[in-house]
């Protein structure tokens, strides 16, 4: 900016003044006076001195300057002293521009800094003259012009009276462009390949060739388009002419000459004139360097030198700057781009960075000069080449504008932002009927409705009485207007596509309650149209989706809480305060999908999907399921939390699992039992969990969640063990290895492995004993109503399953529900006696018994099931397991108990395998009495009603749709459950509500909405566990 | 042909400027030294300020017109009546108003660039 000013000086200022100034300059500054004198050359020496003075900055200039000088003197010749000077004065300036610009394009950044530093010095030291000069300037200028005009008039009249007047006149007749459309008689356009970046040059070369060769060259024109690299067009009648013309032209290669179809000829020439409206306050974006992509605001434009001064939010690493200024070694490679932050002068001073407070001579504003950079109000003022900014189609986002306004006085900024927005409006922005408000001019704040839209003017019907029926208002003075309650759709900007209801109007900013996120979003009224449409908006960019946990560039992490058009809003994993940042796709390193478990304040294990309550911090009292866990930080989703899409980031230590024990240790009294409490889970959890999730064995459809969960369960187990309070108890980790080995069918080795480790700890016995009493406690937890199956599926509260104090334990519920009597009546340690009515289903007793011990080696053994069974050894539901099993620490129990060998168990469905309902061969549904089935027997297909489920898995079925016919025995494979439809009476075949009846009152995807008969509760259950009743 | 061609730009970089009226492209120095070949009434020669006012570095595309009278492209671009030379397809600025007035005085039409 300052520089620019100096240059203008060179251009504008009258001669006499110029000399004065020069003297002053020299006096005021002891600037190379000697050199100047040395260089002095007659009348123009002073000026020369000045230009030298400038040249000192950029040494490169000297030489060329000299040459140019000669040229000027030669050319300007007889003009005499004054003329020579005249020539000279502008010459210096112009020369300076060109060279300057050249230098800039080469070494942008460095040059900048150097220059800035220098110029501020000179500028700041002579502010007074500058101001004075500025005021003096216009006067001589006007005189000048007058003279010019008069002289011009005369000369031009003289000139054009005779010759070319007619020619121009003709030119001016406004021929319809249409009439100029190419015809077959016109020359054609040929496309020729040329060296990239040499398009213009080639065109000029051909022009030169034409001049040299005269009309030999039969081409008519050569066109080089800025936006088309690698090609030029040549206009000629014949291809041969083109060939002739390009012969010997260095930059044209490839003999291929392509004819442009006549219809496309006009397209070639229709270039949009780049309407560069770079003026003060225009929003632009930086194209290169540290600030690439950053929003900037134009402060000053120097059209002559193609430079712009912009205002930016600095990205300055103060520490690095301090190092640099102190001459310490600075890492050459910039590891990262510092985040944008307003410059804090005090901070800089703390780091012993020299901050100079100077007044800018031009604007009279004060700037802080830090290391050659100019700051004001925290903003960085930077002068860059016009080429390094893009001014086209800049649509600052709301957040960006907001940031930009932060430190300065609010209010005025809004209009500034708006004006840019208006400039980028699409055509047809306003439509008839739109409610609008006038934002500028005399009619400001007048509301009305659009009646008619013309090119630039919009006719509005004003709301106010006493005004003409319609008023024509320039569209730039209009802004759309909305009122709270309007349902709108965002049609531009980063939130494009979102819909919602206007809840508040703040001037030209609307606050919309988004339909998707139920969050407030702020948008410009101008970017919005009224619409009843409800859209979900974008929820995914690339691989990343809303609510994903992602690792960011700088090793921080966070959860995506909003997806904008090109960026994500990420709630960072900083528990102290909610920190949201806008991240571009490229700034995300990866998605974090691994599930960890952590411990809450009371050392309960927290896994993903556990419901926790936040005990401290700003979000104290909030509660919800844990969505992500990473590095001891929980992301809790509380749908009542209106910020950040309901996500709360909290330290695991400041949360408590809802329903979890306050403290296992205290309750259990001693560390040993606590030990047990903690130790057990890893082995136990998989079973309830899996079971609950899986539902009936045939439930392959309802397993979308279950599948992944099964895996998670295992991983969870791992982590829990590792992070347990008894870190020494590393046996757990080995446990996991065993699990893995199960997967690879390598049980023989692994099992002992596991055993050794466990027993190595010598903890086995107490653990077992600790478990025994647990079961009774579990019983009261059977609360079918309280635990909708979905929760059961999701909530992996494994430890609690074994924790006698856990008030609720969904996973277990499922078991218990299915087998209400089992806990009480059939102790788990009587494995030989299967609870016969437990499942009212084909009790797989025999099936299990028959499972060969070596079944692990069978292919397809799901590791889940392996571990599940292993863990579940003490479970009462393994009736067929040899009695010694649960108690015996030998590897034996695990083998027979493990249903891994069951061929039909799907990989992740280890849970299913748990279900004793299925024998090894029985794949059939989990039949319960009273339900309607389709019986295929001997080719016939008849409806029937199951009367009884026999122990071997087959069923006694009464044929007929109401069960009134003959009774037959049908194998599970011969029966098929009738899927219920809406309003059918149903019976629940699996899950915690097994055996209950109800009515299907709705279907939502794979879920059925069921009203339970007894309780009249409404439950959402997987459709596959619902069977139609007759 | 008859008409002598205009000066040919001596370089191809950013020092190129285009006359805001006729869209002739030359370097700044060329304009300053010998003015615009089509618009002598601007009297740019030697007048640094005038060159700045009458020309612009912001233009889009370039066309070397060898034979304006017989070139369709030149006619389409409305440079068919100008001297042969290098022109630009479009400039992005309008001539300052005082200079527009000057055009009027000398009975030369000035067509401001169409904004898109």
C-alpha cells in the first residue's frame, strides 16, 4: 500500500514539486546522498536520484534502467529540456512497475517482506509531506487535463476531418451480432497444437511472420485463448494455408490440424470478459502460499502494478517467528500451516519479538510492524500480486465472515459481506412473489413482494401504504426477507441443500432449525428460498460420514458433527471445552473405527454404546450413549444437547456409566471379589452380548448391527482386560490371543495357552467362587419391559452382567426372559440336566453333547462363538456341557462347550450359536408354540399352528390355519414362519420378550413396532423374531 | 490490405496491455511510445497517465489479426475495421467516462465491454 503510494507520486506529481520533494526526501533521510550526487546528471539528476533510490531496493533494476534511459532520450529526442523531463518522470515510475512486477512473480514472498520492511521505514518517517502532497496533487492534474483536451480536440478534428472518419463511423453502426455469424463463405478456424504456455507468443510470432512475409501468408487471424492451453486457432480458408503458415514456427508442433465446425466457431470467440471488480472490501481468496484458500478482504488495489493489499487472518507461528528474528535456526521445512489466529501483540512481545507501532502515511492508520509484516486489529495486511488471489465467485461462508468481523467493530461488516454476496448472485435470483426487503438507499428497510423482475431492476409491491403500487429497485439493493416460522431451503453456500424452519431473523442472517440435525444453522437470507421440502442434506463426503470419529492432520481427533459442502465440522476431542473446527477433506487423516474401552470414574468399563452420565464440567448432568471412545475421551451423544449435533466430548474419568456400579471395589468389599468382578467380564461378556444381539438363530436378516457388534465385543473384551485396574493380570490379553487363534482354528495350541496364563495368576478359584453368587442377582433384572431388544443389542454392559449390583443388565435379560425359570431352578452347574422348558424349543441338548471335542478344527468356526462359549461356560444355558466344565479349569470344558463346530453358525453370529435352541443340524427357526407356520411335508404346503416344541427340535403342528386340523410332527426344516404383516397378532420368538404376544402396529424397515399385549408397551423389535399368530 | 499493421507486442508477459476502446494489445512501453494505432486521439504517446487510463492489463485471450477485412473472427469481434495487429478478445474494464466523452467528441464510437 505504502509502496503504491510512492509510485503514484512518481506518476502524478508535477515537476517542480517533484524536485522539492526530492530534496526533502534527501534531507529527511540520509539516504545515500553521496551516491546520488555521484550519479547526478544535469537537469534531471534529482529525479534520477530518486529512481536510484528506489532501485536500491531491487538491484536487478539498475541495468535495465540504464538502457531504458538511453532509449528514452533517444526517442524523446528534440523535446528539449522540459520535454525530456516530462518523458523522464513517468518513465521512472513505469520502469519501476515493470521490473518490480517481474521480480515479484519470481520471488513473491521474500521480496514482499523485504520491501515492506523498507518502505514502511521511509513512509513512516515522512508522513507529513505525504499528506501534504496528497492534497496538492489534484489541482495540477486538472489543469493538465484541460490542456490536453483542448489540444486534442484541435488535433483530432484536424486529423479525422479528412481521413478515417468515415471508416470509424461505419464501424459504429450497430450491426446485429447475429448477422455476423459465420457462413460457408467465411474462412474457417483450424485448431493447431502448440507448446503449453506459448499460445500468445505463437500468435504474436505468426503476426510477425505475416508482417515479414506480407500477403504470402494467407491466414487471416490467429487466436490464443487464455483458458485453452496447448492449442491455438488459426483462421484461414484452406488447411494448406495453415500448414504453410505454421511451417518453421518453433512452438507449433504436431502436424495435426483440426477443423472447427462452423457452429462452434462463435464459441471459440465468446470469452467472458473477466469482470474483475477488485475494489476495496471485495472478498477474495488467496491462491498460493501459506494462506492458500484463505479468505481475504481487499484493502487497496494497485491496478497499475497489478498488486493488491489484502487483509487476512494471520497464520503465524509466533514461536517460529521469534526464532527467526533472533537468528536462531529455523526448520527449513514448514511442518504444518499454522492455524489462522489474530495477531496478539502482547503475545508477540512476550516472545521478545520486536513490535513497531507506526503510522501509515497514506491512510493515517497505525500498524504494528512485526518482522516486516504489517498488522492492524490483529489482521495481517499483505500486498500481493493480483495473480495470486482469486476474486471470481468468492462466496465467503458465514463462519468465515463471522471470524473476520470478530475483532473489529461489528455492524458495518455485515453490509460489506452482503454486497459481495449480492455480486455473486445467480440470474433469476428473485422470483415473483418473493418477500424482499430493501437494504440500501432511501427506501432502506422497506418490505415488499417481488412483482416483476427485469434485467437489473426488480419491481416490488411495497408493503407500506401510500406508496406507488410498484417500485423499481435495483436488485443489488434488495435482499430476501423471511420471517420466523417460514420453512426454507438453503440454495447457496456451504449449507446448500439443508432445509429447516426459520426460528430467528437477525438482520440479513437467518437462524434456521435444520431438519436434519435439529441444530441451529446460520445462513444469509439471500441464500435461502422458501420451500416446504425437507431434505437430509449432505451427510457424507468421501469416506467420511456424519458422526464418524476421525483423526485430523495434526494428530488431534474429533467427531464429525456436520457435513458441509466441502468441509466437515468436527467437534474435537478436547474435553475441557467444546472445540469445533472446520476441516477440509484433505485434512482428515483417517477414520477411527477401532473400539476401545475405558474406565469411568468408578472404574466401570465403558464401551461404545454404553450410556454414561457426565459428572463434571460444563455438560454436567447430560447423559447418553457413548458413540466413540478414543484416547480416554468419550464422545457422548445426548439428543437433548442442542449444540454440536448433540455430541459432548468428555473425559472418561468424568463420566459414570449409567446403571453401573458406583464402585465395584467398595461394594464387593474386598479386592478379591472385585478382582473377580473385573476378571470375569472378559470371558463372560461375549455370551450375553452376542446372544442378545443375535436373536434367533435364523435371524440372519436382523443382524446388521449384530454382525459388527460381535466383532466389537471381542475387541472390547481385549481392551477392557488390558486397561483393567489389575494391569498385572495380563492373562487377559492372552485370552484374546486365544480367541484369535480360535478363528484360525488353532485351538489346540491356544487353549492351553490361555489356561496357563489364567492359572498362572492363581486367580481362578476365587474368580469362580465370585461368580457363583452372581446368578441369583441376575434374576431380578429380568425386566422385559425395561429393555427393548435394541438396547439389549447395543449395550455391551458386559461387566455388569456379572456384577451382582448392576441394577440392569440388558444382555442378560435376554437370556432370562427366554428362560425365566432357569436361574432359579436349574443351577448352572448341573450341566447334564438341560432346562427342558427353558426355551420351549428344540433343546439342543443332544446336539451339544454330540459336538465333538475336536470341532474347533472344523472350518468356519467363528471365533466369536468360540470365545463365547468358552466364556459362557458357567452359564446355565449350556445344559449339555459336561458337568465339570464350568468349574474345571482345564481346556476340556471349552472344547465340548464350544459350538464352534456347528456348521451353520455364521461367523459373526457366534451369538446364535449360543442359543441352545439349535442343535448342530437344526437350522430352523426358533419356534415357539402357538405360532402359525407353513408346513412343507411330502410336497404339500399347508398352514399349521405349532402346538408344542419337542426336545429334539421338531414340533407338533396342528394343521389348518386355525390349528383345527390333524396334528403332525414336523421337523424345523419343514416349517417356515409366516412373517407377520401390519396389524397381525404376533408372538415374539426371541430376545428378552420371548414368548410374549402382541400386535404388530407398524413396520419400519427390518424393525417391527409391536404393542405387547400384557403391558401395552410399544416395542421396536426385529421383524425376524416375530411370528404371526393364527 | 493497404493499412500498415500495428506494432506487434514485443513481449508476452504481464506487461501487455490492451486498449480499452479498440482492444489492440501492445506492451505498456509501446503504448507510451507510439500510442494506440487505432485510437490516436487518445494521445497516449508520451503520456504515462493516459496510457494507464486508456489501457488495461486485464484482458482475456488474444487474436492476431492479419487480414482484418477478410477475417471472420475480426468481424465477429468488431475489430474488422482496425489495422492488422494483435488484439484481445475481451477487456474487462470500461473506458473512464472522461475518455468516453472524448470518443464522442471525435465521433468515434465506444462500445463498453459486455458484462457477464
